[in-house]
């Protein structure tokens, strides 16, 4: 199941979805802060590809951040 993450293409949503799913699992085991740092780093790496430059847009990161915080049952700072 591919969720809409605010990327411009289905491929972009798929790639962000993989990051979000991994971060969600990490948040369940290691907490929201660790998982958000991981997800944010991976989104920045993804954004270096020309076709996925919007991976660091606020809308995309906000969607992933919400998933991480919900999975970790705690809020972590958005700006790291």
C-alpha cells in the first residue's frame, strides 16, 4: 500500500514510504527521537537525486514526522 507523502510522483511516494516504514519500526523499538533523526537523514539523502528533490519539502517531512511520533508514542522536535 502506497501512501501519499506529498511527493510529485508515485515513485517518489514509494521511496518516501520505504523510509517512513523503516522509521516507524525504529520508533517502536528505539523511540521517536532516534527514528526521526534516521528519517530526516534518509530524506535528505533521497533529495540529492534530481527526481526526488522535494523529499525535504516541509509537507513531506511533516507527514513522516507524524508517523514517527505516533509510532514512538511521543513527540520529538521537528527541526533537528
